[in-house]
C-alpha cells in the first residue's frame, strides 16, 4: 500500500522533502504540491510524475487523494495547517518549529490528545538529527553507559552565512536543533537555560553572532551550545559527550581528504543539506513505514516540539534579562 503524500511549501526544504519522498522512500507517492508560487512548485513537480500543483494548502489538507501531509511552509503557517490536518484525521510531518510559540505548540498537543486519545498520534516533528547516524551512535553510547555517567555535552553549529534576522531567530531557527538533540541524547529534559553574547563578528550587524547558550538537564548535565551562523568557512556541526570514564564526538562524514599545497584536509559543505542528507532520508523512510504499518511514528512528537519551544523561550528570556539561568516553564520530565 502506498501512502499518498501532499507537500505544503516548495522552498528549499519542501522541494528537498518532496524529491526524497519520491526518490528514496519506498511506499511513498507524492500526489500534490502546494505553494503560493506555483511556478516554484511546478519546477519540483516536473521531477515527480503525476504530482498535481496548487496554490492552496487547504486543498491538500482536504483532498481525498492525500493520505498524509508534510508541512515545510513558513513558521507562522504551521499552527493552522497542523490543526487542519488534525481536523481531517491526517498524519502530518511538520518541519521545525512545530509552531511559533509554546502556547501554539500546547494548543496542538491538546488538539491531538482530544482527537486520538490513547491511539496512534498524528503529529510528527522534523527534528531530523535524531536520525543522523552519528547522533544515533552517540545516543547508543550514552544509553549503554559506555562513557560512564554523562557530565557535559558540547554542541556547535556553524554556517557560511545567514539571511538578515534577529537574535531570537538564531535561537528558534538554528539553535532549536541543539535544544532538541541534547535532551534526546541524555534522556533527560532541560530545566534551565542561559544566553550569552560573545565578542561580535565584525561581519554581522543585524544580530549577535556568534551566540553562546548553556542548558542544564534534569539529571544535572551541563550542555554548551555555540551557534555562529556567519562563520564563512563552511557548514560545520560538532557534538561531544563527556562522560566520567570516556568521551565521544561526532566526526564529519567526509569521504575524501585532499593533500595540496603542503596541507592535508577536507572541504565543508555550503549548507546543511549534504551534511544531513542521510538523516532526512532515514527520517522520511521511518515516517512512511510507520504510516504503512499503522504504528506510532518514531519521529519527534508534538510534545517534543512543545518542550523545545519552552526551552527556546527560556533562552530568549535569559537573553532579554542580561544573561543568567532562566527556568524552563512547564517542563515535563
């Protein structure tokens, strides 16, 4: 049985998701694409035989030719589109963030609970790092106690450049991945957060860049997060878990190193897509497998999306209070 999927939003992420579903996910059939820019949607549809283009997200949500929906539209549309999917009892994979605020996330959690109760949840959230092979191995080392008691986690995210934005957008649009992955690695929720401004890059004027964030988990692990969106040299994600007995770190998944001009090294991707190509593929495959089997999705849940939003709001509260730890409201251990 194929799962007929409609994709809302065909920008960079939506286009990639549609092509991954079509090319790399057995049992998935992309039947509809929605974007206000229909020419952009048609360019994607040209690679997916049979896909219909519309400028209406609601048409996808209500269509009898769509079994499940993937939302990759702008953040401010997520709440209404996810609610629409719930109203029509359609499973939905929503790109991060689940919604623009914790209040909206809670609204979605409550709406899902009212509809499905103890049944199979309908909402999945696209925190794809949970499917990256490196992060999966790190988690297995923590879970198996191979490293001993975890003491520290160091998480780093760097990019080449970023569009104009705000300090808050750095947190909700980029550091949100670190905010999600840390409690997942540690199997312990984040209970407090702090934000700090390092020395400012002279190349950036629209926001503080880089930013430094501290997170503390319920089991006492301190997580450091440094985010530098305009680091110029390449897209670079690092994570180290420091245990009482051993440490473990991600290695960049480079297949080739180069020797040239008395140097030995590797290149970096220009953005996140090559680095996390496997993660997106494995995530989408897992989602469709669960839909075909009628079992709960192994992806992040609506509650995970809510938890990430609550931590992000604590980070932003610290930002506006001049630093220092801020408690995470309503944390659910």
